[in-house]
């Protein structure tokens, strides 16, 4: 019983909807015998697609199709979604979390709408105003957490302070780091530099007790391991991380090109294939898919809208891992020990 | 005569000052027989360092040491630098451009102060309020221009519009692209997304005639070649590009690690060395060092503060290339054809 994990999946979310979410869900059910998925969306379409698959009973019996008469378009304003899309696959997926029917929900849909439904339905952790999208990023020494990655494009200094606290709590409770170092992303390390927002946030974070704040860090230090937690607003975080993904794709392409220029190089590539694969696997951005909306009273996992089957599968894995680690409860317990930030 | 290029170099700028700027300048003088450099800084120190080198007369005769009694600290506020550092190596380097003594100046110093001196001494191009740092970025199809990369951390929509115009003019005049595509960096491609700044800038750019504006692009498309010009504010641009540099370093390290795990792999690495070197050379961030402050009536080349000898050398190369291409004049001619943006 305690080992079982139940997820709700917004089948209609993302750029590809059920074309990706259905097979990715089935594949996860095959991988994890302890897993049950409530797949929420246009039931006739889901059933039609399901028929094409040959599935063992052991998998089908753990898949629950739930009909949602509506879906949130990717380009809809969050305020409109909240008003008009209560019967959408996304809203229903989030509601199942609040009702205790499932342990976590996963969606590749409209980020703003997902955040809005999360706040409305699940409510925020005490002392936190807005959820932040957080993910782990590889560094020279292991990994760090970076937040916010796009839930909040216009932030206040108070938001950034709360992100700092949540990120620190995450690194402490999930990774067991005693006093996680927290850095604020800026254009330079000198105290006179930066936007007004960042300088004001710096003042606030400096005053916050209980944080191991190391001050400003530059973009070049995100991957160096200088900080366990990297704090930024959602606009900057989203663009920085997506730029890095774009760069990874470019490098992969260049490497492939360099290794296929002539016969001799193709032969080398064959020999070096295990090494090249190993490197590529470490760098694969789709492996980093799946980012939590931290600060909600429940687990809402956001997948890239453009994620492929494998990528969406990683987001499901992430959700399972957070359920197993009981992340929201741990964060909530530890948050209570910080002085109220309001 | 017309082939000669004369640069002024702020010898005291950057994290390492003359330790980097002097040898990099000497090396450039050796590479380019047509080059003359005015090296500006603490003359006694420069002379002392110069004595240690054995130099042919053909090089020494093209190096002019100019004494500057002062230097701009890396963490000084631009407004203070403007008031108190008129006798600094940086201010003097910029003044030589305005006086027509040199064709361009190069500095690795305090970005804000360099921009402030540029605006004060060289003045802006008509219709442009603030300089933008622009650099070329590798893409799948070649390269694109990205601006601003850190000259302006707090931007207005009008600033972003002017960056779009300047970037477009740069791609048109330097690369000969007929109608360069211009994209505005945002967290999503949908029109409802983005910060307030970006949405307001989008409206403005849409109304601007003469631009081939393709709307929002995401971070993941910076390196895809979707746009010839990528426009963003200096805070986002700086962090995105520096994050990418950090990632490149991480990947380089991982590749090295993967190729040295055991004897067989080390043997492979030896065989593959030409390929690996080729890839590394293409990705080397220091090769991309040197970014112009576009919008000034004169060439001011900004090097990374932390650039090494090789990196600073690339910034010198860049300056020479822009002098040769007569970039500011071309930009100024073409800018005049745009409707006044004020």
C-alpha cells in the first residue's frame, strides 16, 4: 500500500497531447509495477489510441481513463483558463491531487495556467506567495537547484527571497546538504551591479536568517557548482536554461559532423561510440525534463511542452521520485522553521 | 596609409590588467605588421614589464606607451567613474578615438564605466539612446547577432526597439544579409507570454517599418539560426550567454573525463585528438571574446574582464576587423534610413 504511487496525467497538455502523453504513460506503467495512472482527457480519443496497442492486463489494469470535456489551449491567458476551463484535463488533474485521489500530477500544458490552477486548487505553502519552477542542473561537482524557471516572469524582491528559502530547503531536505549555499544570479559579482530587482532582492536575502547566502553569482557559475541553489526570476531562468539546451543540441550536431567528415573519422567514431554515447547521455536535455512547481501544497510536475515520449517519461519519473521522497511535506516542515517572510 | 590600423588599449582594465593586456598587445603587433597600439596605463609598470621581453624593433616601434595616472576600479559606479576618473586609462583610451588619434579602443574594464565614457565622449548615433553590447553567436546555419549582452540591465521598450534596429543594420551591412530576420527573446512564442517589458517592446517593434521582425523566439532558438538577430535586455542576454559559456566548460571537462577513464579510452583520445581539437576550437568561448558597444559614434570593443591572453587577443582581432569594415559609419548611414525612433 505505502509503496504504491498514483499519478494524474493531463493527457491533452503539451504541443502533441495524447500522441505523446499516452504512450509515455503506458511505458511508465510497464517500467513500474507499483504505479497507477489516471489519464485525463478526451476519453473517446484516448480509447481509440489505446485500442491500437496490445497491452498485458497487468498494465491496463493500472491505467484509469478519466474523461475531461475540455482542454486548456497552450496560448490561453491563465486568468481566462481559471475562469473557463474548470472542466479541462489540466484542472481535473490538479484537483485529483487536492482530493487525495492521486499523489502527484504531471502536465506538459500551458505553464501559466498550470501555475494558476495549482495556486487556486492546492493552495500555497504558508509564507510563500507564488510557486517557482525548480529543477536540478548538472555541475562540475554534481548538481545544483535552479529556480524560478518560468512560473513568474515579473517578480518582486520578496518573491526572490522566497525562492531562495524554498531552494535552500529543497537542497537540504532532498539532498541532505547541511547548509546549502545560495547564490543570486546577476550580471556581475560586484555589489553595485545588476538590475534594480536583483539589488533589492540581495538586501532582503542578506537579512534573512538561516540561509547560507553567498551573494551574487554570474551565469558562468551556474554549472561550476559554486552554489547549491541558484535563484533568479522566471524570465531569466527560463531563457538561460533553454539557451543552454539549444547550445547542447548545437554541440551534439557539430560533434556528429566532425566525426563523419571522412572514412577515417567515421571509423574513429565507431570505436569511440561508447564514449560518445556516455557523454551524450550525460548532456541530453530531455533527461532533465520535469520540473516541480515548488511552494504548492502538493506535487505538480511541469514537463516541457515540446517534450517527446522519452522526455515526458522522465517527467513521470521525476514525479514518482518526489512522491517517494515526500518532498512537499519535507519542504513544508522545514519552511515553518524560517521566520515568516511576509 | 589606409591599410594601417591604430588601436588604443586600456592596459589597466580587466581582472588582470597589464599582466594580460601587455602580452596580448605585443602578440597582436607581431601578428599584424599594419597595426599600431597606444597602450594606456601606469607607464612605469608597463615599462618594467616591457623590459622583461625581448622584442624586435619592428614590433616595439609600433607600440606607443601612454601614461594614465588613474584607473577605473572594476566595482566602481559608472556615475562616480565619470566624475572622478577622467585621467584613467579607460577614459583616455576612449578619448583617443573621439580625437581621431586611433581607429578603435579596446578595454576589459568595468562595463558600466566603459559605456558611460563612450556615451559622454563619443556620443550616440542619432536616434539611439543607449549603446548595446553585441556579439556574434554560432548557430546551426552559421551565426547570428545577439544584443544587448550587459550594457543595459534595466531597459525600456524603446531601448529594445533600438537594439532591434541596430542589430538588423549590423547583420545587413556587415554580413550582407538583405532582410535579416529579427527575433525578440521571450519565455514562449505565444503572444500572451512574457514579461511586461517584452510585450510592450513587441508592440513597438511590430510597428517599426523596415524590419523583418519574426516575433518572439525562445532561448532554445538562439543557437538554431531561426533569427539573424536576437534582441533582449542586457540582464537576460548577459546571463544567458555566460550560462552557455559555463556549460561549454562543463561539457569540455566531461568529455576529457570520459576520454581518460582507462587506457583504451586514452588511446582512443589520442587517435581522435584532431577531431576533438576541432570541436573544442569551434566551441571555445574565448574565441568569441570581444563585443562591440554598438550605437556609439566610434568603435569601443569590450573584452571579458576575466579574459586570458588569448581571449584578449581575440578582442583585439575583433576591433581590427570592425575598423576594416568601417562598421560605425555603415551603421550610421543605414540607421538614417529608418524613421526616427524617438
